[in-house]
């Protein structure tokens, strides 16, 4: 008598909402993996909110806690307002990513670990004295330990990519596995790879092979005991898009200029995390947008005041340190009664602060941070999407009362 070994069907957990966090070294492609999963979930029909997190250090040593980058996605079958707090699923590409994020994970949450990175060398880099998978550290969680690097190398062997470059596709292996666990189709990501890298080019082939290998790993192994079902959200019919606060604000400024029948001028000096507004507006010149990248914050504010005097709807963008530098020029615009919209995309302070981390700490500076009597209205967006309406309202107030 012959016997067939059948793979046990994984347990399907039905949820109305769930939080997933991808974490690894800067350079591991966690932002890309998170973005692609976000797009797949949006096309599936989930409502969602995301939170990318970058280290502020200038390329901290690989494998250290300081160098960990992460991307969090909150998906739900109803209208949600935040990217979530505690992840239900954590994808950790090395011990440092696990150590940096473990305290945030829900009890009984799922940890998807890159087993190949869990070695003595990497334990020492992030301060683990023993293997956290074996010393009881992870007893309260469900753990899936997958040799992602070994499986990625095998998957891309015919891609034309050689040497350590093969490991650059391990984020796509992890993404493919998570796509399978959440019932997402690979088609949108495969199309994106084709457009970005060329499906017939070595890098494109490697990423495609790794993505499919991760997806097929979920299908063909009995190591994965969990799948998740988060139904599509019930939302009004219409056209939807994923959007960041910076992009929505840029579009709002363009819309305000169109409504006011004025040309839009945006003068700015690049500063994280506000640079995205300048970059997005620079791509929209077909709407008559004029952008100017100045040599410093003061010059950016000054040329925007000049543009306002010349009849433009003028705006300037910056973050907390730039607001401090622009304060005298902002007072000048007020004294001259010239409309000027100042965009402050806040980051952690004080002083230069932490460029890659956000903080809501500039309210008092925005209201009172100028010499003499220099009152001005301060308004804030409630969400990334609301930044569109907030930009229009800011322009309306500036044009009406100046």
C-alpha cells in the first residue's frame, strides 16, 4: 500500500483589521516591500494607512539596531484613521530588526524571521547574547523562521545576477510569502517590476523569481500555519488613490491656484521631510506651476515674497529648523500685506533634530515664533488626504485677508 503525504491546510484567521510591519537593514528594501504590499492591498479593496520609518543616522553599520528601517501597514475592512500601534505580523530580516521592533508586537503575534541572518556575528552586533529563538525570548509569539537568503539564491540562479547581488532580491521573497499569507495577487507587483527593471533584464528576472519563490514557499511547505483574511472595505464607488500628505498638499496648492486663477509659485530649499512637496510640484509644470530651489531657507522665503508681489499665488515649504530661519521674511510678508503660504512638514526637534522622524511639536513656534506683533493663522491637516483641502483653505485665507 502506498501513502501520500498531504500538506495540512493552514489556519485562516478572519480579521476586520490587521497591522503588518516589514523591518530590516537600510538597504534591505523594506520600504519597497511595504509599498508594494500596500498597493496590492489597495487594489484588493482594503482601507489602509501606512507609516514608513527611516533611521536618522547616515548609514549606520549593517546589522545594528541604529540602522533598522521599517514600513508599517494597517489594513482593514472599514474606514481607519491611523497606521496602527502594535503589529500583528512582523517580518524581521535580521536580529537587529527583531530587537528594534519586538516590544511593539502584539502578544501571540506572528514573527516571520529570515533564519539565515540569525547567527553569532549578527547577534553580537545588536546585543543579543544568545539566539532569541531558543532562549525563551519569543515564547509568547508565533514564530516562522524561513531561510530566505538560501531560498532566494536558489530561486534566482538562472536570472543572470551573480554573487552577493543575488541577496538584493530577498525582500521580494519575503514580500511574496506575505502576499500568499494575505491572499494577494502577484500581478500588480509583477507589472511594476517589468516597468521598473524590465522583466527580461537580470535584475528584473531576479526580483520576479524571488517574488514567485516566496509565494510558492507558502503553497508548498507545511511550515506556514497561518493565513489571514481581511475582507475589502465597504466604500462608496469612485476612483481612489494612495497618497502621502506631501503629495496631497502639493495637489491642493495646484487646485487653489486654479480656483484663484493665479499662477502658482513655490520656492523651497530641500529639507527632510518636506522635500516631497517641492519634488511633486516640479513634476506638475503643465499646470503652470513655477518651482525654485533656493540656496538656503531665507532665500526661498524671500523669492516667494517677491513672487507674491509680482502677482503669483506664492508658497514656501520647509520643516521646523527652516521655519526658524524664515521667521524674519515671514514677518516681512505680513508687514507688506502680501499673501504667502508657509508649509511646515514637522520633524523631531529641537535644533536640527532627527530629520527622518516626525513630531507634532512646532505649534507654539508657528503661532509665536516671530519678533514684534506678527500674528498669522495656523491650520493643520487631520490626515494625509485632508492635506489637500487644508492647502486650499490656507490659500483662501492668505488671499482673502492679505
